[in-house]
């Protein structure tokens, strides 16, 4: 009994938001950006465990290295 109510709510929400089809596959979706940020976060977390640094220390060191590479 719940499924028809959920589908009706989705149709109503899509009409209110003016969204057609699957929003996650549309051009307006930012899911690609979210996945990219999650991947970067996971890489930083991996490096922090590997080298025994905090998350923010890894970001700081990566920033220094990027600046050094960018200006040389």
C-alpha cells in the first residue's frame, strides 16, 4: 500500500520542482562533483593513515607541493 503513495509524492515533488526524469542523470545534477569530492576525500584519508598525519596536515602538505610545482 505504501508504494503508490510514495510514487504519487515523487510525481508531485517533480512537478513542483520542475524536474523531469531522473534528476541524477540530468545536466543539472551535481552528482559528478559530489563523487569527485568524495574520491579526493578518500585519497586524503588514505594518505593520512599511511603517513600518520592528520587530515588537515595532508591537505597543507599537498597545497605546499602544488604551489611549489605551480611556480617552478
